[in-house]
C-alpha cells in the first residue's frame, strides 16, 4: 500500500503532554468517585471487585496508548511497516480490535461483579438503555455500512491513498463528524445502567471522556497532517 510522506520526528510526542495531564486528572476523578472500601468487600469468581474495577480502567488506557504508539511510529518513522512489511496493518488491526473488544467485556464483568449498587428499577433501566442503545446501534451500523472497520482502526495512517478518499457523509456521519466518539461510547453507559452498577458507571464516564482526550491529543493532530491538501492547509468537511 502507498506509504505516508515523511513527517518530522518531533511530531511523535505532539499533544502527549496534554494527554498525560488529562489522564492523571481523569484518574484522580475516578478514584475520588469510586468507593474502594465497598468494592474491596465484594468478590466475583474469587476476585475482589476493586480488581475488576482496576482492570476495566486499565484496558482503555492500554488501548489508547497502543494506538498512539502505533500511529505515530508509522507516521514519523514507518516503523510498523518496516518491521512487518505488507502485514503491518493487518497485525496492528488484530491487536486494535482485541483491545477494543476487551473494553466492553471488562466493563460487563465489572457490572456483573458490582450489580445493583445503584437503586434503579428494571423499567427505568430498560428505558435508559433503549435511549442510549438506539443512537449507539445506528452509529455502529453506519461505521460498518459506510465508514469501514479498517478506516475506523486508522488505516489512513498506513496507506496514503486514503488521503484522496472523500469524507463520509452518510448514515449518522451526515449529522455529525465525530459520531463514533459521541454516540458509539453510549454503549458503555448502557452496560453500566443495565446492571445498576455505580463502579461501572464511573468507568463508563472515564472511558467516554478519555476517548475525547485521544481525539484532541492524538487523532486530530494526525488528521491535520494526513488530510492536508497540496497547499498545506487542512481539508475541512470530514
């Protein structure tokens, strides 16, 4: 696949100081909101609920740090392609989706472990989950139907030909540019609400906020490089 043009080495860390600061702030907020004494008192399959809580927090951090390292390594040095050749994006994508799927799985396990720590009746849970699930489901449909899973994983960091592809303006992308971050992550809130878990709700809030950190600190700067036109200006309308 066509390679990306050379990008200055210093770009590798662009936005990452803010990324780190935002992550620290979010984690402080999480630990202030989490009731660890209560979590330590409960277990699920022999493991303390506080451990499930920590795991469900660690997964999105590992996922997003992995994406930053892979994207910037490829953009700045072509490192992934040099190491794995034509299989670079396939191998990257496998790890990407394993970590992506680990996010709802770990959150679901936490929800089960901490179920009913919130007082929510079944009818209220159903109403909230449906309200959250509809836009989330439409977003996933739009991604699969119009956007493509490869593009969602960041193939444009590996294949320069994507710079020439038109921006997607079908499905939910017709209404908002950042549909995946805005609506797909409502799934995590629905998981937490379905089990009435306060700990899972805190993690869902963290995960949703943290993906926006990824957008502003990693993805948007990358897009300004990848999709700049021949004049060096960023092509708007994505």
